[in-house]
């Protein structure tokens, strides 16, 4: 039975990599490139934070994030959409509050 050149563990002939240390078992075997997860759009995160604390600007950042995500393929589309919807809700609530304050409850 062949041994791993790196850790001297017994390896099966059909294995491409040592299961103990992960090194290639033959010279013609190469390591695959590591998988890189797509990053989350920072404006989507900012929009969601603003929407959570009651900020109507969340709808602006949400719309910008949706446009950027559509162009770049980043993650965070759901966060941007939720923030945009909550931004509209906050805009309506702030409008109602402002109207009621300006009319003094008439």
C-alpha cells in the first residue's frame, strides 16, 4: 500500500488526495481553487439597518442597492427589497405624524 509523501499515512491507489493531511498523492494532481462566496452589498445592509430604526432614507439606499445588486450579482437582494418596503412604510408613517402635528388634531 502506498504512503503519503507528506504525512506517511497509508493511502489507497485511487485516491487523489491524502484523507489525513489533504496533500495530493501524485504529481499530476492539483488542488482545486477555493470557493469564494459572493459578498453582500453594503448598501443593502445599511438600508436594512436604517429601516429597522425607522429611517425613511432606507428606501433610497434600498433602491440604490437593488440597482447595484442587479448589475454586480452580489448578495442581499432580499434585504434591499425589505428595506425599500419598510422605507416606504416609514415614509407614510412620518407623513401621517407630520400632518397630525401640523394640523394640531383638527
